[in-house]
C-alpha cells in the first residue's frame, strides 16, 4: 500500500502530523494548565470539586514531601488507587518531583502486587487503605521504604470526609485490618510538604514518565517504559482527532469528560486525565463503574461531552432502566477501546444517545492510541479506524515481510512518537517486539482496506483453528451479540478429537426464555459451518479485568 494512503480519509481539519516537541515534558503541559485554568474545576468527585489551582497547590506540596524522603530523580513511585482525586494529585506530584509513576491495579492479589513492586523497584507507594492488607502481604522482598495511605474521604472536607470514611470502614467493612508501621496519611503528607522545600528538577522529553505494566493476560506482566514525549504525543494526537466534534462545544462552556475507566489504565490516563489537562477540561471521576445505578446517578448531575469506555460499559449503561435519567444530548464523542465494540451495542448506543461509538485501538506499549474511527462518522464501521496523525501502521506476514494486498491479514506493526522506549529490564522482549525499521509488533492480526481502515481479526493466540480453518473469536462474538436475548458473549477454542479445536460459546442472557436451540438456529443462519459453536454454555456473568475486558483465558481454563 502507498505510504499513509489513509490520510485521504481523514476528517477535514485533522492534520497529518502533530508536533510532539510542543512540550519538553508532561510537567510543562500540566503547569501550563494550572496557570491558564486556575479557577476552573479540574475534577469532580462525589459532589466535591477540585480546581486546577488546588491540584497545583496540593501536587506541589506532595512533590516537596516526596523529595524530602530522599528519593532521587528517576526513582519509581507506585500508585494503587481507584478513581479518586488523590490519584491525579499524586501523578502530578511524582512527575513534578522528577520521579516515575508505576501504575498498579488496586484489585491485584498480593502475589501480583509483589511481582510488580519487585520488578519495578519502586521505593514508595501511595495506596488507598482498602488495599493496605494486600500491600502488607505483598511487599516482602520489595524496595518499598515509604507508604502513603489514602482514604476515600480525604478530599471531601472535614464533615463529609469523616462520614464517608466511617461508612467505608465501619458500615461496609471495606478496609480489612492491616499493619503497616511507619505509613503516613495522605493529608499529613500534604501538610508536611507545605512546609518543605520543592526543587524543580530538569526533565527532558526522553525521561521516563510511566512504567505501565501490560495486563498480564498474555503471561507475566511486563513494564512498558513510556517517556514524557510518548504521552505528550498521544495527548496531542487524541486532541487533534477529537477536534472536529469537540469544537462544537459552545464558546465559554468547559469541555467535560466522564472518567469511568480506571485512571491506572493507560487509556484513561491519557485520554481522560492528561487530555483534560491539555484542554482545561473538567473530569468527572467515577470510582466504581460496575455500580451502574450509582454511575448513572452521577452522570445525571452533569452536562458532559466526552465518554471513553469499553464495550461492556456502553452495553451495561444502554440496557440499564435508569439510562433515561441522564441528559445525553451534549455528548460529542463516545470512544470505544480496550476490546472490540460489538455492532449490536453500537447500534443501540447510537439509537439511544444520538452519538455514535467511535471504536479505536491501542496498547499500553503505545501510550495507548494507535487508530480510531473519525469522530464525525454517523455509522458504526466495524473497524478500529484509521492510524492517528504522525502514526505509521504496517501489516506483517509470517515471513516478517510487509503484507501488500488490501484485505490480506497480517500482524499489526506501529511506528510513531507514542511507541514506548521498550520493556523495563527486558531487552530480549524488547528486541522480539520491534522490527529492524522501528515498528512495534502488537501481536494482533489485522487487515487494512484500500482507504486505510484497519480491522482486527484477532490476537495471534486467540485464533481458533477448526479442521485447518482459521476462526477469529471477534467475528463469531459480533454475530452472536445480535441474536435476540443475548446480553454478552465470548468465544474460545477448546480441544476436539475430530477437528483439533472446536468453538465454545459462553453466553449471558438478556432474556431468560433464550434457548440453546434458538442460538444454534441463529448461528446456522449467520455463520458458515466451521465457525459455528460446538459447545454452548450459559453463565450469569463473564470473567473480566477491572477495565471490563473479557478474560478469554479463564473461560478456556474452565
């Protein structure tokens, strides 16, 4: 295919390239926002608002506190919290002090936490008390010397904060007993930091900003080294891509995004938190998006323009009885990522909100966004869209050569300013994942049409081979999701004596009257013989990561 043939399909006004050198560091980007938007609300959380000026003051104090501990430039600081204001304050503080953020999934087991703490070499951790017992059990053998404990009510003021903390600790019993001698409370650290000196270090574009561990769904979790320049590039790419619809927000109205994805996940880190810093936007923090009723109640209080989410969340919201209590009329962009968006979900979302889901694609290793559908599209394309500005995508065949014919599958390779510097302390893994000409090999198999639209056919390892025929689970799932009575579904391959592998389909019902025969009839009408499921299982729910990605591995193992 000709070099960047997809540029012809770009929406009007979206540039071919962005200037990734616009900011020398994320600190410069954030400090510009603190100065420019000081009086505006940066974060809204449980009815409490935090302005850009407050985030500036708190993060500066917290940065001074961290420096007072004797940490040195480049030291790693782990953050283990759900969506709460202490998280963005801590991120700004860690980066301003010249340290590296290590994002930790707060739902990790002690074993998973232990691996990440040891692997990253983090010397300090900021953690919500709910998971302090996990830290107590999982920090053995790690380099952790300093612990800062947060509570859900820290930022909510004296009365409301005390009430929330009482409910969390004593009524809902969400804080198991723990012993962490020497741990300091978040608000104590802030007050100590206000009296300490802060020395702004020199930070270069090539300095590491994040150690972002890949989900671990592919084996042992590895740390992707994301530089300041990587995240800046992806923020500017995302801003340029969203501009055709975001410029429709009336002048004087603050752009507002809903952050229902966890901020420790790179998707929300970049497209919610850092992009909102860049645009002076308000971010509404949703601590637990799995509680759909509480999420919709919070959404009903805001006028918002942007909602990045995964397919499972769009589906859950659109099918919830309280969906109509929210004013969706100002929503300009619904970005779907993290997993394939199903056509049935996209159709329902468009019908109910009038705002199409723009499916995109990215990885921890690419900060994360690589491709996205045009935000001004009116129909669901079933693809992951076009490569973003300054991004080059090639498909590689099994021989390592570029696939030249449109529609021919190959492994997706990505080159651009958002691609990581490599895997932390894993030069062998880094070498395996990069081509000689600088393309990162994603492990995802895709096709590209003549216009440059990319479609994922699946991960290398998720492909099922039935009697020599390749079956891609995404395709079968997309078909079955349109079967009346199906709420969610997932497909895996299981061993089979006759065909080598067979298709196993796991379904969560929307309608209890749905039968196995009805599903089989639907599949017979819509799928060729070898793609039809041999085994059909009904379950009350599907196993998922905290981001909402379906864990096919667990279904396979079951």
